[in-house]
């Protein structure tokens, strides 16, 4: 009984760690011992898709509320994206923008990493944000049924965060410091659980056929982005992980909107 309780408390603690890392929800301090311990983030990656589903649920709720209030689908879609950005602190969008600036503006590996660490946004990052936000808004608007659009948001947020565990498991940090390096490497079991949770949510929400197609296309897109990162800087950083999530989310929404 005690072992079972310890196991449940450990699972709950890991879920809180994942929530703290991926969102701005005040569930725990970012300097808390549970997060600062070596490998704590890696051990919690199994919960990333579950936390992502929660973010998607909040975004979907905001979008549905806007629709009920009579707003156009396009405006409702943008408000859903804003809600997700508020919950996460737009950390993944920031990572995508920094990655675009680094890959697009640096001439060698060291220069690319230096640009990515600079908090100021360059033209490549701004263009990347405009394009990606636009693609997501258009995809959600193209899904005429508000309920289907809401479900697509949940699937996209969950599945895209499930890609982070395989990235941490298969790739190496591009530098020795920063969030990417301190996150640690998840075990194979943890990685498979994350993938399984993300897959189940996507298939259950989008349906077996469309969900499977979306997962395959998403895996290919994120894999291609990972290859690009490997060639550009020799691995991943926290910004690159954010870019992976954004690519996965966009692809999932585009497939869900395809007719």
C-alpha cells in the first residue's frame, strides 16, 4: 500500500513538473527541488502530451466561447491561439522565432547559437511567427464545425508535445548549458509512454484514419526539422524543442483541416 501511494505521489509530482515546465500555471515554482533535480524534467516527459491536451482544452474552450458569443470563426480561432499563448507564456513560439533567427542569420554553428540566445527578435523570427500563427488560424477557420476545430486543437497540442520526449531521447544537446542541456535524457520507457499517450489522444479525437495520417505527417515534419537542427547546430536547444512543438502543432491542424 505504501509503495503504491509513493508511486502515485511520484506520478503526480512528475505531472506537476511537466505542467510547470510547459505552462505558466502556478502549480509549482520553477526553482523548486522537484524541477531542479538532475533528470527531473526528462522523467516527466511522459506527461507532456497530457499537459498539452490540457492546454488545448483551454484554447478550445476560449474558441468555443467566442463562437457562442457570435464572433466569426476566424476571430474565434485567433482568440483560441491567444488563450494557448497566455497559458504557455508563448514559450514555444519564442523558441521557434529564436530558431528561425539563428538558422537563418548565423554563418556558422557558434554564431547561430549566439543569435538564438539573444532575446531580441530578428526578421526571420518575426516572419516565422507571422506565417505559423497565420497557418494555425487559417486551419482552424477552415474547419467549419466549431466542435471539430476544438477537438483538433486538443489533438494538436497533445501530439506535438509528445514529440519532445523522442527528441530528448534520440538527440544530443547542442551546448552544455541552457534548458535543453539540463532537461536530461528520458528513458526508453518514458519516451514510449509519451508517444503512446499522444497517439491515443490524437486517434481518439481525430478518428483512426485522419488521426493516423496526421501523426505520420507530423512525425515526418518534426523529423525533418530535427535533421535540419542536427546539421545547423549539431543537436537541440530549448529553442529547438519549442520549434519542434510548433511544427508538430501546425501540421496536425493542417491535416485536420484538409478536405
